[in-house]
C-alpha cells in the first residue's frame, strides 16, 4: 500500500466545501482545513503510486475551488 499527503491551495471561502467533497472520493483517507501556506491537507492511499496520481488527476484537481496542489509520497 502507498500512502501520500497532498496540500491544496483552495479558492477563498471554499476550503470546507473542498473537504466535504473529498469525503466520498475513493483513495482519500482524510481531509482537513489547515492554517499556513496551504488551505487543505489530504491523506491518500492506493495500491501503487499510479493509483495516487489517478486520484489526484481525475477526482481532486477537477473539484471546484482546488488550485495549486503539492503531493508527497510516503517512503517508509
């Protein structure tokens, strides 16, 4: 199993809506509104790194309010 974390720069006022939309996305373990340089932190899992990439490109990036993302694959 591959685990990853993604940070999201969300449009103003959309952070909570982005988190709510992520609740039903396959591969998303959890999502939180955070303070700092980014607005949302997402915990992801998949069988392979490609699965995580597929979740990002097909289910997360197209969501209303999602801007810049950064994904970090866990190596341990």
